[in-house]
């Protein structure tokens, strides 16, 4: 089917409201729009460059964890949480009690992402995987009453305070299982010759339109993009997350999805999606370039510690995984006495590697600012 002929679905009368019933997507898609072709080429090239960096950066997995942390925080922020990146990186006990629910939601998302990436080694991207991610996402937080791990069994809506004032009403819950089965088949149909980036663009639109869960659809729909790219070999590591681009262009994102539903304008959505991939991949490349530069700088500084160089290197390596620390955080993992840890952190502070941020006499927290700045600026 040429995307010009694509019909997104119909409004269907339910009791006192109209829901949107999307058409199935498990078929091939073609287009004759040269702009899509050039954007697809640029997106594929940028994705390839990003993938190459994940293979040359030493110990890349610890940096990927910071990518995941940033994504979890940004993706959750789109849904209304107020936690900042530096708060996600400290323990729950150190968080203001009023913000602990938000903190837990972000931590759940980190757990869900790590689980999903690991599970891809054994289980393909599937409805079963989506349900498990959803269960982890809603564990012990405000959405735990919203059928965690199950497709919805009641009507939901987007925007407004009720069905009467809703901005968009997804399909009736009786349609969800069949629509999600069609989506799953589309993701795995090897007889459909559609480039992967176009395929996941269409799949993301369809997932958000079905809105299969009572809560967490945005986060899972965005995570699905990364899982698909990893699962199909476009990325060796989960290094591309679109939430930052979407958060900065939220109104344009929602408008692009809406135009598919109201005007059947799939081409506009695909172009937005490809622009998001290009922008995000280039930002990710810059992040890895900056990490390599910082690593060279820190390796040189560690040598300057003389007899303490070994301990300095161990602490720097630890800071890449946990860039906000207290003295007690490093004693056990780095196998140091408290006086040794205290002295080393003071030296790191004097050299500008760490910065104390609490102003307390006790329970001080130290931040590896140069490293955190890389993730906040890119």
C-alpha cells in the first residue's frame, strides 16, 4: 500500500462517546516521497555512526547505564514526574519524601529497561514482553491499581478530565488484543519489505493509538523503539532514546500523531520520526565523543596521583557508574578504609574532579560534574 492511500481508522460510536478504531497495519507500505528517502538515508547513516561508537568506547556498558538513567528520567518527565537527573542518581532515603513516588517511577523504568534489554537475548519483542515491562513499570507506584502486566479492560482517554472532554479516545478495550496481535505480527513479518526505521515509526504510531494499557503507554511505546532497533541488529547496545527530542518538541510530536488519525497523514509522522532519529543519534555521537575526551583527561589526572594512582583510577571508574557519591558509598566497593576514602575524595575535590553539593558537615554528597554535564548538554 502506498502511504498516500493509507486510511488510519474510523470513529466508532460507543455509549455516549466515539472511540477511534485504527485499521490493521500488518501489510507492506510504499511511498513516492523523495524527502522520506533522503531523511531515511541520513537517519540510517547517523544510527550507524552511533552504533560504531558503542563498539569503540572502552567499558561502554557503564556509560550505557547512564544513557538509560537519562532516558528513564526524561521519559517519565513527559508523563508528569518532577524528578531531576541528579536526584535519580542518589538513594531513596536521600530524596525529599514528597518526591519519592516520582523517584520510584523513574527507578522502575530503569529496572524495566534493563530487564527488557536482557530479555531480548531470549525473547523477541512481543506482547508478552510489553506486559512484563508494564508490570515492572507499575510496581509499588501510583499506577499499581491500573492492571499492571495486563492489557486494559476498560476505556481510557487522552487529555481532558473525562470521556466527554477527552482530546483523543483510543479503541474500545474489546478491540485491544486483536489490534496488538496485528501489531506484533507486523513487527515480525519478514515478508513485508519495509526498512526497519519506517517499520518502527509506523509501529510506534499504532501502539500509541491503541493505547493498550491503562497507564504507562507513552513510556513503553518509546522504549519499544530502542528494543526494536537492538532486536533487529541496527544497534549493538541500547544507545538511542527519543524521549529527549520528544520532550523538547512535545506539541509537534502530539500534532504529528493526531494528523495521522484525523487526516491519514502518515508521511508527516514518518518525517517527524526520522528527524527525531537523526537529531538523537547525532546527539548520542557527541555524547560518546565527549566521554572519550573526558576519559583521556581523567586517565592523565589519575597518573598524577603517584602512589595513589591505582586507587584514583578505581574511584574514577566507579564515578562513571555512580557520579554522585558519599564517602560511605565507596568504602566497600573500592575496598578502602574510611580514612583512605576520605583522603582520596578530598584530593579529588581539590583537583576539581568532585564538587561537594550539600554544604553539610556530615552526610556530604560529592558530584562528578564534568561527567554529568555531558548528559545534560547533549
